[in-house]
C-alpha cells in the first residue's frame, strides 16, 4: 500500500503501456522508443541539474540567496529572476529540483515564479523559432512573456501567501 | 542544441565541484552522494514522464491537434488552442514548425500564439512530478497562472499583429 502510494504514477504509466501494447502493439512500441530516446537525451542534463542543486544546497549560503533573491529584493530581483529564466534550456520541469533548493535557501517566491514563467522563452531557440514564425511574431511573444513572467511571480506570491513555507518544502 | 545544453551544464557542474572539493572535500563528497541519491530516487518518476510523453506524442496525432487549434469562433478558438497546447507534450523544437504549419493552414495569429505559449508554459504531463517537489498549491497556482498567461499573451500578440479571430 505504501509503495502503491509512492509509485502510483509509475504504476499508471506501466498499466497504460501494458494495456495499449495488447491493443496496438506497433504504435505502443513506437511510443516506448520515443520516450526512451528522449529520456536518454535528457539524462545527462538531469544529472547535472541534480548535482548542481545538491552543490548549491551544500555550499551556497542562505545569505547570498537572500541578498539576490530574497524578500528584500524589489522589482529588480524579480526582473533579474525573469532574465535568468530565459537563459536556461531544457524542459521546464527538469529544473524543479534546482528551484526548490533556491526556495529552501530563502529565495523569494516572486523571483522563482518569474524565473519559471520566463522559462517559456528559450533564448538559444529564438533564431530557430523566428525562422519558422518570423521575427515580429517571436519578438512580441518574447517581450510579452518576460512582462507576464514578472507579473506571474508576484501573483504566485499573492496566491500562495496563505500556505506556510514549511508546507512548500515538505 | 540538446548536446550543447548538456555540455554547458556539465561544465558548470564540473567547475562547481572543483571549487567545492578545494573548499571542503568532505562537504563536496556529501553533496555528490546526496545528488546521486536524489537522482536515483527520482529516476523512476522521470522515466515514467518521458514514457508518458511518448504515449501522448504517438497516440494524440499531430493531425488531431491541428484540427483542434483555432476551432470555433472568436474567443472559443482561443480556448480550444490553449487546451490543445496544454495536452500536447514533446520538445519545443517540434512546436515551432507546427506553429508555422498552423499559420499556413489559416489559423489566426492569436490562436497560434496561444497554442505555442500553452505548450511551453503549462506542463500537463509533468504535473505529478511538480506536485511531488513543490506541493499541490504551488503546482496548481503556477499552472493556472501559466494557462491564463498563455491566453493573455496570445491575444495581445494577435491584437498587435492584427491576427485576431473574428
């Protein structure tokens, strides 16, 4: 029971695969192959992220985090967070452990929220995207997304104000 | 792109640990151990997410997604685009060509922008993972705000470029 609760997501995926494999074997193996290829490609990045966040949690002093991302940083900190978010590449959720480490060290929720929000912009991808969609389209989306990321950060802080920090860490 | 990203991350991590081992090798060893154990702990979850993305990608065919985006009139088309963007999973590198294809097929700029934004900003498949790290409230607040943001940004893009649905 305990294991089921912990691994429910894995179980659901496994059951889905087994069921679909009996109905549509060729399509399912295609999906399996795609999933495995993506996983293998992302594995080194994830390993780096996890090692980086464990490094930060051991060696980064909370004081530094608080100075740059803490409660006292005003709009500047949030904006900086948003800008920082645009530089990172990879799927959004792969960096969640890192963000969590920063939050635990006392980073302000608005800063992390803005960082995650701005993550929608992948700076190295911009020229590639513009090749398909044109520069006006991409430039407008980029500017609006950075703006919204800052707003999103503040809104998240407002919405989650009630929940204690401990709950977030559990 | 992926390789370059991984190499950059790798260099950063190596530099960090060189610094760490110089400063305190005991602390650095502990950090490595902690990182690896967390990595192994999250590995099953990670594999499952990728496998689920694979399923979504194969069983929710692109043609189906294309048929949803921009369906309906006015604001409804915005909403269907946002929903379509939320359920698709897969690397963004495939999102942009798809966006171009949608525009060519006659989808409005607003609908296309909403679709692309919600694809990148809202993570439907990774919600369980997000909850396991940040908790429910954070996850729902973030995805909710991202969903709204995708719509707002898309509509503004449409207004600015004159591509609003009528």
